[in-house]
C-alpha cells in the first residue's frame, strides 16, 4: 500500500519498515521489495551489497522479479 500509494500517499520509509518486519519472518516477496528499495535507496540508505543479499534470498525462493533485478545489476 505505502510502496505503490494505493489509496494513500506513497511513503517509501513506512513501506521499508513493513517489508523489513516481514523479511525478518522469512517473507520472500518482502525480501524482493526491500532489496530493490535498498539497492536504489528508496526510503532507506542505499546499500547495493545488502540489497543484493535480499534479492538473492528472494530469487532462490522463486521470486521472478528478484531474478530480473539481479540480472540487470549484473
């Protein structure tokens, strides 16, 4: 909701907080979104290496979007 601004203003910081809590519980989709946000510095400090770690976690669990982003990053 906060990431896409669905019915509310976009708030990347709030989205990152929610995704981080879900990622801590093992959610692969949250890992993908938080990883993307971390690579590009959306709502969090930019940290490409940490973002890639999250994207790899998601990709290994079948999240196609994470695989695509990792491919683009090289």
